[in-house]
C-alpha cells in the first residue's frame, strides 16, 4: 500500500515536471512573414508583417531600420502572459499582424543601402528564459529621388493615325521608361546607340487621337519614383473617308457559311436570317478578339533595328481600301453594322507573290480569324508590319528575313471577299498609317535624321 502511495506521489510530481520541460522548454522559433513592396524604399513605403507562435505565445516584437550605425525603431511591442509564474498557462497572444509605415527621410537617413531588422521572441524558457528568438535582416536601398530624363531630339511632328520617334537619355539603371500618349504606354528601348543610357521610343496616335492629345516621356525607378517630361511636338489633324460595303447573299453563302466560329457554330439556326446574324457576330465579337491577338504580338519586339530605308508595297498593286476608312455595312439597302479598316487593301493578280516590305524577324505566321493566313514581321523597337488574307504562307515564326524575301502569296482567306493583301503597320499596340512608311522623305525627316543627329552628338 505504501509503495502504491509513493508511486502515486512520484507521478503527481513527475508528470508536471515532464510537461514543464517538454512544453516550456520547447525550441520552435516564432514564425515571421514579412512582405516588402520592393527592396527600394521611396518616401511612401509600408512593411506588411505577420508573426505567430502557437506554442508558448508571443513575448516581444521589435522592428527597426539601420543605416551607417544609426538605428530607428519602427515598432516595439511586448505581450503579457497571465499564467502563474510562467508555469501555469494563462491567456497568451498566438499571432499578430501589422502595417508599418517607413519614412526614412524623417529619420535623417540618406539615399543608399540600409537594413531592416526584425526580432520576435516567445515565452519559451530557453536561453535562460529569454525564449526562442527569430531574427531577420533584410537589405534595402533608400531611393527618394525621381529619375532624371533628358530629351535629345528637337522636333516631333505627328498626325492622327501616324507614327513618331523620340530619343532621350536616362542617368541611372533599372528604369522603366517610354512615351505616354493619353493612357497608352509605348516602351523605350536601349540598343539603337552605343551609349546604353540612350533610349529610343517609337510612339503613335491611333485613328481617334488628334490635336490636344497628351504626349510625354515617363520614367519610373525601382522604388516607384516617377518623372514625367513633356517635349515639343506638333499634331496635325487628318480626316478619313467613309466607305459603304454592301453585304450580298452570295457573300454570306460563300464566306460566312463556312467561317468557323467555334462553340457558336450552329447557334444561329433559329434566327430569321442565320447567316446575317452570324456575320454580325463575326464582324463584332470575332473581329475584336482577332484584333487583340494581332496587337499583343508586337510586345515581343526586339531592341534591334532590322529595317533600313522605306518599306515596299505589293508590286503592281492598286489600292482597294485605305487606312482608317469608316466602313458602313449595308444589307439590302439597310445599315447593319460599322467598323474601322485599320490597314490598306492592295490587289494585283490572284495569288500574287508577296515579299517582305523590309528586313525583320517573323513573330507570327498562322491563321487568325477574319485576317485569314497572317504574317507579322518585327522590324525592331516595337515596329511591325502585317500581311493578311494570304493563300499560302512560306515562312515560319523565328525566320529572319531581308527586304524582298518571299513570305507567301495573296489570297482570300479569312473574311476577304476577293483576292488581295491587307497590309498594316503597327507601333507597339497601335495600327498606324502605312503610307508614311512607304515614303522615303517622311522616314528621313521624321526617323533617320533624328537617329543621325543623336549619333553625332
């Protein structure tokens, strides 16, 4: 009986002691989850911090920023534990989160390297009751100054639906820069000059943008500091003609009936005029998706000038439709739809051989909905040419071509009503008037003279 009592007393004492050593001397460090918007600190900066300790609970948090021996405490917080002498567990804080503002300029710190320090401890008895400690240091760069931009070119004439070039110099690395036209951004590229700090940006006005359009060079550094520089420019207005296209039943039977609209195939059968309804779908929704496909392709343009001199046009061809023609579609004398023609239609003989308008690299060679068999050639720095409705494509994506190399034959694929070439020029993500790029004088006055001027500086 005495032995049973003794063992019972031993267990009563031993179990709490074992629990105390297992639980109170636990060795798992607090978990720290820190999110920085960037490694570059600008004037407005916030640290997102989450901390947790699901064993003994949080004891202390301290966050600071340090530079050249000077330390500024950004956050310091202590957590109380209500347990009896730290042995009997009471209420404790297991997790917490913070948004910590950092105003380095208020702390007398200067632009350059700095360190963000985070220390989090818990209520473990480890380390002579100092607890488990998570200690994190993150190197950051204080950068409060906006990037400097110097515009090198002097004259910038552009018209509605036209193209232009601006050349400028940056004075630090890792800068995102380009030209802002309204809300559209045209990236600038290095590589046109030996000086890697000199950037060239082709930009454009779409067919809706005319005098009064806001144009400026913008630059943003890694810290988010930004600069906006206006430059001298003159915008000429331009009018575009209207054109009426009569949609015939023959066209609907020959082109629309066989046009693949994917999951929508067969969905127009209950309509009064199913082929006309299908045409409207193609000319609306399908056209929109196809144009988006075309205009996202030039974003992979290289910072290499492939082209030289004026761009050639289809030999012996006659113009059938102009750039930015306002098309009015009529069926049996009644207007049914409208669209804008963002290229130039050229026709010669059926199945005419087609050549690259200038040197470049093929970045698309495939069928694209209403455009039919299509080739896009990258001429560098966001400038591309497009060839559509081809009967046959003779090149592959990735091919590097010289001006005059064969790329295929004209045809009537897509939504073309007759054999012709639909030719477009694209600047980044905007269709522009090809007539400018066919004109040697325009290219010299607006593009190459600027390049030569900067090279001689």
